[in-house]
C-alpha cells in the first residue's frame, strides 16, 4: 500500500492504515482530504508479491479548487481487496479522479474528469474472483466526462462513456471482467451538449455498441455492453432536446454489419435499442419521436456486399404528431432491414432499399404531405433482392412506390398515389436476373392513381398499365409487372368510381385507354418482346 | 483564494507486507522534493523457544584410525537468536583442556497485533506527521556458565535490543570461569517521521524496551567488555568499551531501559516547532539523551 501526496498547504490530509497479522493477513485503510487549492494524490494497493496477484491504482488531481473534500477506505488481503474513494471539488479549473486495477491480466477501471465544473465522484473497486469497478458521478459546469472500461485476459473488452458540455450530468457506471468483459451506465444529462456510448468486443472480433446524444436538452440513458465469445449492446433512452440522436451498431468477426439510428430536432425521443454480433450481426430499435423533425433508419450489410436499408422521416409533427418506428437490421451471408413505422406530420417519408453483390437492387418509397402514414416495410438482399411495403396513407398527398432493377438495367416500377384521401397498398418488387413487382391497392380521395410498369431499356421493351380516377375517386387496383431480357409485361385489374376514370395501357409503341365516369371494372394488359407488342384496356362492366 | 503552489508536500508512504509463517512490515517516506528518504523494516514471529543443557568434559586428542591418526582436539559452538531486533549471539572455541558449561535460554515473541500507520497534514500547514505503531513484544532470557582450563579459549557474546548492545569477549584465555545472565524485553515501537515540503525533518523510532546484562568472571587472557545505547534517532548516547589483559575477576551488571509514551498524540509539538516554539517548554519534549539531560536549561 503506497500513498503519494502532492497538495497545497491549504489542503489538510489525514489517513490511517492497519495491517492485521492474526487470523490471516489483511490490511485496511481510511483517509480524508479537505481544504482548497491544488491536490495530486496517488495510491496503490498491491496484492502479495508486490503486484503478482493484483494491483489497484487510485489517482485524484485537482487544480485551483475553492473546495476539496475527499475520503476513502479499503480492505485487502494478499489475493483480494476492495477500495472505495469519494472526492468532490467546487470551483476547480480541472479535476480528475481515476480508480482501476488488474489481476491476472483482467483489467477494469473507472474515471471522471471535470473542466470548470463542480464534480462529486464516488468510485469503488473490487478484486478477487473477478475485477470490477463502479462509479457514481455528479457534475455541473462547463465540461465533464465519466468513463469506465474492462478487458479480460482473453482479450474481451467493454467500455462505457458519458460527457456533457455546459450543464449537469449524473452517471452511474460499472465495468467488470472475469471470464468475459462488461460495461454499463445509467446516465442523466441536462446540457447544451451531451454524449454517451457503450461498446464491447469479444476476443474473436465480434463488436457491438450503442450510443445516444443530445444538444440543448436532456438525456436519460441506460446502456450496457458485454463481450465474451459474442458481443452485445443494449440501450434504453429518453431524450428531450432540440437535437437528439441514438443508435446501435454491431459487426461480427466476419465483417457482417448491422446498424440502427434515430434522430430528432425539437422534440422528444424514446428509444429501446440493441445490437449483437455473433456469427452474423443484428441491430434493433424501438423508437418514438414527437418532434418537428424525426429520422430513423436501420441498415445491414453482409461480408459479401449484400446491403439492405430502411428509413423513415417526419417533418413538423402537427402537435400531436410523432414518428414511431420498430426497426431491425441483420446481416450474415445476406442482409435484411425491416421497419414498422407510424408517421404523423406535415411531411413524411419512408423507404426501404436493398442491393445484392451482383448489382440487383430493389426499393420502396412512401411520400406523404399533411397526414399520417402507417407502413410495414422490408428489404432483403442476397440471392435476389426484394423490397416491399404494406402502407396506409391518410393525407392531402400520398404516394407509395416499389421499384426493382436487375443488374442488366431491366426494371419494374409499382406506384400508387392519392390526393386528399386515403391509400392502402401492399407492394412488392424484386430483382434477380430479371425484375418483377406487384401491388394490391385501395384508394379513396379527390384523386386516385396506380400503375405497374416494366421496362427493358437495353432492348426498348416497355409495358405499362394504370388507372387514374379524379373527383370523388375510389380505386381498387391489383396489378403486376415483370421484365427480363426477352420481354416486358404489365397487367392490372381494377374497380374504379369517380367523376373521371381514365385507365391506360402502353407497350413500346402502342397505347390503349378508356376515358369514362361512374363506376366500372377494368382489366388491362401490355407487353413488348422481340417479336411484337400489345396494349389493351378492357372495360369489364 | 490561497493557491500557493510553492508549498507542496510530496510524500510516499509504504507499505505493510507479511509472510505466512513470520510477519514483517515495511514503512517509509520519500520526499521527492529533495530526494530525502526514510524507511523502516521489521520482522518477527509468534513463537516460543526454550533451551537448557550442560556439558562437562575434556577437550583431548582422539585417534580416528587404527594406524593412529589423531584428530586435534577442539571445541566450538555458536548460537544466534533473533526476534524483532532482539538478539543474542554467542561464539565459543577452545583448544585442549577441560571444559564445562551450563546454559538456559527462553525466548518468547508475538507478532499478531495490528500494525498501524497514521499520517496527517493540517490545512494551512506544510508539516506532515507520519507514525507507525507496532506492538510485537519479545522476551529473551538467557543464562550461561563456562569453566575452562587448558591451552586457550575464546568466548564471546553480545545481547542486542533494537539498537542497544551489551557484550563481552574473552580471548586467548588459559583459564576462564564466567557466569552470565541476560534479560531482554521489547514491549512496543512507535516510529514518527516529520516532513515538510522541502525535506524530511526528523525520524524517530521510539522503542519501549529494557536490557539487563549481568556477568561475573575470572579470566586469564584478554577480556573485552562493551555496551552501547542509542536514542530514538539511532544516535549513540551511551558507550562503554573496556579491555582487560591479564588475570582478572570481573563483576558487571548493565541495565538499560527506554520507556516511551505516545508523545505526538499528547501534544502536537511537531507542528508547533515548525510554527515556532515560543510557547513550548523544551524540557517537556526533549529526548532524554545525553544532550537533553545536560543542555536543557530549565528553570
């Protein structure tokens, strides 16, 4: 046990250490520190053999404090020990407090730092069967940091971090190693800027992390990360801020990557996230936003280059407006991104996108103005890409589109739109060495419009069918389109009611249409290939 | 706000360690400002040792082979006992003659009580006081008689007790008859270091102990008698060395005792001295060594 003091005259110090030799050897110590000015304290506890078993280090440094209060105690035997240290400073330029230790290659420690901030820190460390460090930090002022980390002798490590600028922060952090490594934090920040993260990586390279940050507001987050033949990160967050963001990331040792992210401006955010990497990667997220602007996305990319992404945006929540999302991303010899979204706002967008390593891509897209969107989206990549959506829009303007394009440039486009009304659509598009798409849509509004299109741009094979209804419109539309090297084909069946009903069918050079009103059923066909083409709109009833 | 950076104490306190069979501890102070350093190391054990015996015979040549090879006659013996810096050392070697001896030794030591380190620096002061307290008692009692007539005998011993020392050496004696009794007792130890920002001001090791060495002898040869007593800082305060060459009958009893109470806790004289001793009676706090007794001008 060694203590080193470098303190100003204005700092009072006292301490007592006791070595007990009766029933097995043990040592205890207690100490206190008080006064003002500068202080630099270093303390080291050694296990038997001067470090052969364990070493624990404590360091406290403060500069120009108007008040310093410190205390601590420890108990140790040759093979185990525990130590706790508390320190608080006010009016200091800078204060650093660190407590860490090592045993048998396992390392854990915690630390705090304050710059022009009042800080109060209670740190503890225990070594024996495992190595663990914890701290509780409260800081208020210009800048403060709290961090903790652990690494075991196999190479598993975990760390956690929180900082704030111009505000206050309270953080409880833990770092532990044994046969693995873990780190966690429970943090509250009210500041101009606040940032937190926790991550972990196991000995084989699986990595997972989660983070959250704010500007001009408050953040409550409960994070943890763990590594040990796998990696795991989780997070619960509440944010109220002018700007806030939160995310989770995971990457396995084979390069599969998954990520979720959410951000907002001027509002609230609740997020429940997770990340995982073990022979694959995974990311998840539950989000709620009430804000002027919100954005959430998830992304997965496997080691072979297959990539999938889903996202949703909301602008200017209408007071009751919000964005709620349930996302997930996954990668591992393929990629997948999903989303369940609810958007209420002046404007809203939702998209999925997938691209495989062969250059095939598919995406879905939803645009909305002044209304609500409820959508379930999905994307995939791998041996053929696909993107789909099940969407309900109730808005002044709503559009839903699905698109797929193969590596040769052949593509299909599936589209539905509504003006001043509601749109419900189930769409799907996929591409491998060809492309095909499908939609089943029901629209009610001032304007209803849906089409299916197939296009082989290399050979100029084109096929298009739609139905367009204006004025007290009601449209039930079911259609599909497909394209490959030899043909482009589109087909639809619909029931339409409205002041003007105007379905079209187009091949590369041919056009057919029907312009009518009332209530009618239609079926349309269009195709183009190397030997001919065809476009026809049939009024069934 | 006083932010004096010029006055800083940089001290290193260390350490307390132990092994399983015996116990030991080490403590020290390093002042990195000037590199001054003071350390103490103690080791003891909880143990009991008793010895009693006698010997009477002729130191004579003996044939060790049928061809008549003769082994030169001699006697030699040695003993070393030590616990927590309480020690007894004996060396004897004798040539042909008659030799008889009786010896009784009893050693008791305990090393189970806590060892405490306390340190303090008051706010507004640059004086550090660091104290170690040890209560590891030792008792060593030994008596020995020697009677010898012959060619020559060397018989030496000394008893040491945490810096104090008493001993006798009888060299090249044709006749030696001696009786010696030793009683050593160690009760406790208190080590106090006073340091400032600049240096270690003082280091005192206060041991409460007593040493009794009683000898009666008749010798023909050289007889050396000596004693030494040190103060709390290890400085020599009492010393005696005598040599008798010829035939002498000597009777000598040496008693040394040091009794320390915890002065630093009773009166904060160390801090006071740094700040000025105007209100402090130096006779009240001075060490009772040679200087303290004769140079203290108390009214």
